[in-house]
């Protein structure tokens, strides 16, 4: 880690970010501008860095943060400590998750089965199908396992799960896995880039499994939607069991949407407002039953512009009495990029610290579980690596 800090001053000279011209910026409804971005890597690296002017988000400008934030907000989880030898997973050259500039292995779910960590993750690569699109990447979902939550071995038998046959044209992204009974339910985003506004084939996708390895495709969850349903996260317990509230399973969805289900397969969504009613924006993880003294609490972890960070993780408090109404939120993120770490600042984790991403200030996660008295967070570093952070359980 000391070597990394010493080299920081050198690699901040970003002249080796090469400009490759500009692309059109036509963004379908429900997509993000960075999915179809300029090829000027250095310009974007400078733009997608910390800026209170650009990325304060919807937080009040006079918002203050106490030095004892977690004492002031006892419902929250934290403080969170990053693992000192991050990252714990990287792209594999030549494989389905080979990565590309600004995309690698990230935004996965963590599930513990028989004392083994299963990391079900998104792997990116340069787009490998001919399509009428300017988007230059495509993703699939795969799995890596670990006995200690740190040293992972990637599955090389099944490789990517979903991009097979006719489905090779789709990109599968941002995983949320939970368990109900003896079945695992995987929700992710499915995209067909040439027509991302066709909701019969785009948006929240579902697959099921008994072993986290063999998956049965169920398909698009909201085929009759009139706007994009993306980044669906199911309310779950600390051990990733789906939890019912008032007799229904609960799902949070980007853009002021929620959904309810009796069986985890069939979901009915509803508008709770185009504006989510809290800052942070993008759904990351929904947790309940984590505090025995306050069993009705719900925490929705969110990602997005956060008090100056281009992308950081926040926490929002809800209640089982009304899971649609936010009650409070933290004034500062619980996970944010640190420019001291090259793998969180757009550079490779190993010397000579070459540029791998334009996401200079970007952390997002989908993976959280509780194991042996600790919370385990698996977050993306520069949208290229998977990194680990932990927090001591207060229970």
C-alpha cells in the first residue's frame, strides 16, 4: 500500500489518456449518459471526478455531517472499512469477462451457501455482436467462489450464464440475488442496445437456480411496462433471504418505482413518484431484519451523485409500516472512492498503474451479506474491479 501512495503523484499525470474523438450522445429513456459516452478518455476522467458543483446531488446545500455520524443515525450500518489488499476480483484476459476500458467485473451479489461465498457478478467485454448501436460493450453474468470471502476462483465450466443462442444479443448487468425456500432468484438488467425502449425485452430480468450455478431463465419481469424498470433490488435479510412485508415480497426499482409479489416470480409494479423522495437515486441493496431492537427498520442503499462524488453509496431509512415512504437519510456516503487507491481512481491495481477506466470517482455495489459477525460489501472500483469492505455488526 505504501508503494501505491508513492506512485500516486506519478500516475496523476494523465497525459497517457488518449483522445479518440467524439460519438453522438443519443440516450434512450431509462439509460445513463455514461453508457454512450465520448471517447475522449482524459476529458471524461477529469469530468467524472469529485466535484461539489456538478455532483452534490439532491442533498440540501447546507447539509452538515457530524463526526459521529453513526451515533447520530443509529439505524445506519457503518462505519465501513475497506480491505487493505483490494481488489479481490479482476477481469480475465481473453475470457467472457475480459473487461474493456471503463468496464470489468463488478456489481455482483454475494451469497453464502454451505460456508462458501458465491459471488454472482457482471462481467464486461467489448461488444462482440453486430448491432445498430453506438454502445461499445456487452455483459454477461457469471460466478466466482471463495472459502474466505477474499480469494475467489472463477467458474470456467459455465462461464457466462445467459448470453447463449438467441440471447447472445443481450447485455446482462447489475445483479441482485436472494433466496426463498430452496430456490435462488437472480434479478438483473437485460438490454438490447438497438431498441432499449422496447420494454418487452428490456429492463428487469429474472432467472432461478437451486445451486447458484445452473440457472433457468424466467424472462423479463415487467413486459407490459410503460417505462424502464431497472436496478430492481428485493428486500432481504442479513443472510439474503427474501422478506415479506404485509404478506408481500417487496422490490425497490429506480426512478420512483416499487413492486410487490406473492411468489417472487410474478410482480406488480407501481409508481410512488418520478422523484424518489430521497437523494442518491439508483437502487443498490434493500435490507431489513438487521436490528433486533428495531425490527421494523428497512435500509435502502443507493448509488449516484452524492455530496460531490460522481457515484458513491448512501443509506436511506424506511419502515415496514410503509416501505414506500423514506424517513431519513445519511448526510454523507458510507462508501466513496479514494484517489489514494489507483483501482478506485481509474488506474490498474498493479504497477505501472496504467489507465483502465474514466470513472475517477465511482463506487457502486449490489453485494452485501452478514457472516461471522461482520457485514461484507462487494463494491466496484472504477467500474473495473471488485473490491471488498467490511463493517462490524452492532448486534
